[in-house]
């Protein structure tokens, strides 16, 4: 849900940057919100969405059957790099 909400927030107001993992709700709305593809034209924030090749829960270490440490580390580094590239110091 957090990825959908952060994307939705980025369509309502300009944020410095946003990152979502997994990408649920892209083509079908969830949680009472429209599909992200329908909201995309209103996106006014740099957005990065990270997907796992084998499973959408690759970053959840509470689920050992799907957690992928190498992919999680890569996604986290991409997240930090994205924020470093889009957010000024102190934001």
C-alpha cells in the first residue's frame, strides 16, 4: 500500500522525489484509488519504481521464501542514488 500512496501523493503535490517498490495497482486501481497508469499524467515528481524479477516481495526480509538479499541490496542502493540525484542537501 505504501508505494501506491507515495505515488498518489506525488500526483497531488510536487515532492523532491519518490521511490516505490513492487508496483501494485499499476493497471488496476487499489485502495479506492485509480490505476497508477491513469494517475501518471498528473505526476509532478521524479519517480522510481523497483520490481523484482522473480517475485514482487524481494525486499521483505520477513519473508525468507521470497527475500532476495542481492536484489534487496541493489534496490536499496538505487533508492539512495535516486534520492541523492534528486534531493538537495537538507531536504
